[in-house]
C-alpha cells in the first residue's frame, strides 16, 4: 500500500486533466464487447419459427407474452408459468406501471393510493437511484432504511411496515444489490416474506435485476421469495422483476414480472387498455437464444470473463492506495452485478468535483440515496463495466488522487 502525499496527489490529478481523456462511469451499462455476445441471437433470427401452438408471434394476441418466454422466466424465477408476464425491454417500466396503477386504480380492489393521503415507500440505501426517482415522480414520501451486510435493516422495516398503514412499498435489489453488491441472506428473505403489513395494499418490489449476474462463475444462493411467502400465505405481497438488459441488449431485451395470480390478473386488467400485446417477435428470438437457465449461466460466464478483470482492477488500485483497514476509504468486493460501492468518509461531493475536473464522471454523488441526499456525503457508485482496462486505470488515477486530496483538505 502506498498512500499518496498531497503534492503527489495534486500532480497526478493535473496529469489526468492534461491528458484530456474523458471516461464516463455514470451508469451500469454493458460494454461493446458484452453487447457483441448477444449478436448471435440476431444471426439466427430470420430462420426461427415465429408460430407456436395457439399463436403467431408476428400477429396480435398473448398479452402476457409467448408461452416459451413465460416458461423461460418461470425457470429463472423458480415459479410457475401462470405467475409470469413477459413484456418489452425494461423491467423499470413495469415497476413504474405498477406504481402508477396503484396510485390511480388501487391494488387488488383497495382504494387508489392517491386517495389515501400521503403514502410512503421504504428505501434501503445506498440503493438504485431510479427506484427513488419513481417515488419522486409520484410524490411518494421516501423513508431511508440503512443497508446492512446481509440486506436492509429488517428491524426497522418490520417496525415501519407493521405499524404504519401509509407505508405502501419497499424497494429491494436482493441479489448483487445496486450498488453494494450484497446478496440478501436467507433470514432477510424470510423476514420479508413474514411481514404482516398494516396496509393490505403494501407491496415488496423485489427487483431481481441481477438474478443470474455472477462475476465469479459460482452461483450464489438467494432464497426464493415466493417459496418463503408460501409458508406465510403472503404471496400477494410480492412483485418480482427482472430483464435481459444485461444478458442480451440493454433496453432492447425482454423483461418479466412474477407475481401471485391475483396480482397478475390485477396488472393485466389495466394493461389491456394500454397494449394488445408486447413485442413477441423479440420474445421468440430471446427464448430460442437463451433456451434455459443452464444456457443463460453459460452466456453469463462470457459476460463475467469480460467484467471480472475490471472489477479486479478497481479493487487492486484501491487496495494499493488505501489498504483494507483505512477508516476513511471503504469499498465493496461484489460477487456479481454491475457496481462497486465506495465510501469516502464525508468527502464524496468533493471527490466528485475533483474527478470531473480530471475528466472522469461517476454517478452523481448522493444519487444512491432518496432525494439525491447522502446524509453522510460518503457514497460513490463505481460502474466499471463500460471503460476499457486502460481507461479504467486512468479513471482510478483520477479517483485515487481525488480521494487523497479531498481527505487532506
Ligand atoms: C437494480 C436495477 N433495476 C433495474 C434496472 C433497469 O433494468 P431494465 O433495463 O430492465 O429497465 C437496473 C439498471 O441498471 C438496475 O440496476
């Protein structure tokens, strides 16, 4: 470990700026090489059979998605096909729609949230900025819940959900969480499933965006929330989501919702006015290419081979600069997903300014907390997927020198 002196850090930062290089690490997007993996799907697209028993993907019909795509996601989620709806390129848009429906029409026969006074969502943080943005868009109050090593602070979640009927939802990224990379423990999942909400229309938004996104090749265990919920008769409480945005094409893949039959019927009762069916041609292409969980795991191994060296580089550079025991600089070492969460004791905003000056952009500081306000001014989300290894090395020069300067200041 070699901690830079203030002078050395200033020289390195100026050197970064003078190089005129620009690196954008604001979002967790797949790199070009990763996107090339998915091109195999398109090569065969013209030869596929777009008809199936009872339907033709090129025509209207099958609002819940084609049977093969529903079966595929049923296997991914570990639920039955009847509990799955497959839609278009974005799971985020399904989440948005679920919230919009709850606001306007209510959840499974309950009064619309809009008519129930102010409603709240629990927001484990650091978390995914776009979840928080949905709440802001609808004027839903957000309550920050600390994220611990094995999931959100469940004592706090139980207390708030079970005592306060204005708490209507909680955002969760249970596997390789955005941005901390943690996987919820079995006990956390069980405690979620066992919640006894004060509000009948309380829902867990189980955003399993990184369900198959191991970086190590090993498949890390996440308890199936629906299996756990069955034991407590709480299946209606859960919406689970995922997509192929980081398996095939970001925003141009397919996305899925898993939920109880009651929730699915409720969702479809509104969706039927919005569309006749999703893009089923894309679903045929995806089902034929992805095939099953084993094959998806193999494809994800190819992604991991491209991503892992980038995560290792960030970890190595931070370790060389600050060691593992520096109280002011702590970061996660995720086993999957797209992010490293870095905490720089009280100087995140200054670090963001300095790296921007040097040509490197990170996710807006504060964005990982509700209302964009990190109470400790500490968290920086590192998304290492897009830059090349050379660019990432440069970005780490900028980041390390910025941290050293900000801490000295
Ligand atoms: C936790 C999480 N959920 C959802 C998304 C967006 O997924 P989609 O492309 O399916 O809308 C992302 C993208 O970064 C994410 O990190």
